[in-house]
C-alpha cells in the first residue's frame, strides 16, 4: 500500500527559534500527482517548512513524512526520491553547467551522461552547458538548479520560488514543464509568491502566515467563493456607511472611487435591489474578478 | 532509484578539485619553487664535495632540504584546497543541495577528507619523482655519474621511512586543520584565514614565549607551553624520532627538549581536536546555509 501513501505529510510540525515560532503546529497533506501551491508572505514559515521536510533543520515538534516514510530517520532512503530547489539555486560557479550536473549526479550515486543530456535539453541549456556557471544569468542558474532537482527523475519535486529570475518566456516554459511532470504522475510542491503562476498551474493551495496554516483548499474553490462587487455611485462614502450596517456588507470600502462590497447571499441582483431601495442609484455594478492574489491578501491581512 | 554512495561522493569531490584553477596554479608555482631550489643548492659550496665523499650524507641533506620545502608547500596547497573544498560548500549553499538529496553529513565530510588524502599522497609521490630526478641530476653533474648512489648506507632506507612518516603526519594534520577551520567558520574567508594563519602564529608564539621568559626571568611556564604547540612539535618530530638525525629543524622547535613519543602524542592530540571540531560542526542538526 506504499503507493497510496501521500507524497508529503506534515503532522503537528513546529519550529521555534528561541521564543519565536517560525512554524506553528502545521498539519498538511499533499497527495501523489498533485501540483500543490504553498503560499505565504515573507517570513511566514514556508522555507522553514521546506527545510524541515528536506531534513536540513530539525523540527522542534512534529514530523514530516515523504512518500510514506518519516524523513528524519529515513533520510538516505527517502530524500534521493525528492528533487528540491531551496531558495536561490546553489551551484559551483567555477564549474560548467554540465560539470555541476555531473557533480550532483555523482553525489546521487552516479547519473549516466545520457540523462545529463536529457536534463540539459529539458532546462534549455544545451548550448551553454560548457560555459562556467558564474557567467550565467539568474534565470539560467534557476533553470540549472531545477535541472539538478530533476537529475535522477524524482517522485516528488519541492520547489521554493522556481520562477525567480525567469523571464516571461522562461516562466511559461517552467509552467509547461511542471504540468508535464505532474502529468507523468510526479508530485510538485511549489512555494511561490508569484500568485498568478500558482493560480495557473496548481490544483490546490495552502496559505500560511506567522507559521500557521490559515487556508487549505482547491484553487477553484477559493476562486469560486462568493466574491465582491464594484459599484460606481455619486456618493460612495455614504453608501459604505449604509452597507456596513448590513451583516453581509461589513467589509465594504472605497477603492479608487469605487465602492467594493459583498452582496446579500453573493447575488448581484439582490445587491442592486438594496441600492435602489436605499436611494443609491448606481451608475454601474459589476462583479469583481477575484484572483489568488486578492484571496491571499485578504487572508494574510496585507490588503 | 539511485542512492548516494561514498565512491560517488569522492568522485564528485575529485571533479571539484580538478577544476580549481588555484590548485593548478599552486602546482605550477611548486615547479617554479623547485627550479629556484636547484639554483640555491648549486650555490652551497660544500655540497658537491659531500656528494663525492659521502653519498649517504648528501642524500640525507637533500631529504632535509626538500622535506622542509614539501612540508611548507604541501601544507599551503592542502590548506587552500581543503578550505575551498569544505568551506565553499557552506559559503555557496551547495551543502544544502547535497544534504537535501539524502547525502549523509559524515559521508560528505569523509569523502572530502579521503579526496584530500588522495591529493596529498599524489603530491608526495609526484614530488618524490621530481625531486628524485633533481637530486640524481645534481649528483650526476657533480660526481660524473650515478654509480656512487649504489653505496648508500643501510640506515638511509630507515631514515627515508621516517621521512615519509613525518610527511604523512604533516599531510594528515593540515587536512584536519583545514576541515576544522572550515567547519568552525562555515565560510570560505574564515577557513582560509584561520587555517593559513595557524602555523605562522604557532611558530611565532615560540618567540613570544622566549621573550616572556626573558622578561620574567623564569623559563616556567613559558618554555613549557611551547612543548604543547603543534607547529614546533611538527618541526622537531623528524629530528627526535630518527636516530642520529643531524639536520636542524628549519623552524622553531619547542623551547624545552622533547622526545619522539611526546611530539607524536602532542601532534595526535591536536589532530583529534581538529577532527572532533570538523565532525561536530558537520553533524550540527540545523543547516541554515
């Protein structure tokens, strides 16, 4: 039944630095084959969680299981099945891209030259493989870091900010690559602050803040949740006062001259009826398109 | 699915060292230094006579001269290569990539140490071949042939064994010193500075202790302290373990006489201390690089 085990599981995971809790009793499960987004503002505890998952730092409490095995006591068994890119890509600048792959391949017990060629092809560095890495752009280093993660065809990819330094074309390539890896049955765990990317490729996301999990849901569920409406009226401030008196309008506010509010039971027609009944004839009413960034900002309180 | 292997880790370290430009520049510098040494030896007036009249004495003198050069030269090379090999992993963060793929912390450190030992042995063997050729050429130039070297005394073989032992000890100690400095600072700059400064400071301390003894008009504890310094014991160890060794230590010996057992124990204790620091820092639970 090993195949049925989740790809990644954090159970009551905590990490304290002195009195500060970087990660606070995190419970999280990622199933096999998922494209999973792990979101949070800077300092939320994302990288600390990833470092604990990879056995780089010891949890204060709780455990991480990867592919069904507890990581800390099964490092040599579990971690070779994980490809990871943690923070900025760490590479040997004085070696060529190919030799970097050779070095990490040897560390993994030896990777055939054919596989190195394949990886160079995947990360689009074939023509620059003999150049020293110190001459590479940030995006090329990022791609090579991903190449190192892919070297021995891992079952689980843990990528911390994989789109860092990539140009728009590189981001599209990365997106396609991650999708194709997921289509092959690999699990992809992405920590990112490029929320539009996460929205486009991930099926489920977890949002953490101050080390705590504050939301775990499929992306479509978050996006389909009752949204907000934009209303153009002559006296927006007066309307906000009226809306805030309603149980569904507590979050009403003015943004760029437009009133932003939720609607009764999420229905636009009921909102229009309310406006008309209360003497606030609208010039226009439109449903605001919510994206992951709006949801993220509202959940993390940074809006 | 492949798993990290020790042999693979050593191979990876070999790729790193073989592509370090500084390593090859130091080797080239070594050849230049040897060339200068030939010029220097040619200016020593009594050496041709010694070569003609006492071939064994001539070879012993060569072992002394070139042994000192090797100890200093290989020490510098191994300290720089070792610092780069170990500390740069921390400085560049590559250590986390290795650990995150399941490579054991001790396994990685041991692979680096083994590779450094291989480099050290390679340096010694290469050096012996080059120096052997130089000594033979000098001998042949001064005596008109190599036949005299067939009459070397039996004790020379044993002395050469001691010489090799001391070079081996020196290689081992500097490798462990580089590993300890790299582990302690977990940065390339610190590792380089600390490991390269260690022996000069160690030797300089002998002078400081001598001055302190003069200033206080008491040898104790100043002279006693020098008995436990690493550098002075390494400087004197060949003289005190080799019976009837005639050469003098090129650098500061301890200010009190020490015997071979004492020198070996002191060197061993320092080596163990360096190893404990290197291992202790490598297995530290949290990798924040």
